[in-house]
């Protein structure tokens, strides 16, 4: 960036005033861009402990374990065969649990 050495220089007071004004304008910009969130919509996703969920339906499609996947005997997550670290006595362990 080029510097104009002939331009009048600002004093420290002028510099601090400029920076305060810039900060105030930034604060106004941030509040103007905030999104209004409806609290009732946000609260619909929470589940209370002990709540009766018998009338709820599963909205996720469940896919059975594929031929190239296994269930880790330690973390009980389904992983791809490439994540298999060890297998002993039918107990398969993923790389994350073996580390």
C-alpha cells in the first residue's frame, strides 16, 4: 500500500476518535445482521427426561448393516471393514477403540 508522506498527519487523539467511531459502526452492523429466532420453534427439538414418546414416529430411514460393515464390540458403532483393527474370537474392534 502506498503512503502519502505529504498528507497531514493525525494526532493520537484523532486516531483514537476514529477507532472508537469505527468500533461503534461495527457494533451497529452486527446488531443489524442478527437473525430473529422464535423460541417456541427452538424449544420443539428438546426432549424432557421421562416424557411420553409413545405417540412419536421415527423420521429417520434405518438401513440394515451392509456386508462390508461390522459392529465394534467396544463402542457398538457400525464401521466399514477398512476401520477393522483386530478380530479375536468373533470380537471385532475398530481402529478408534484399539488405539
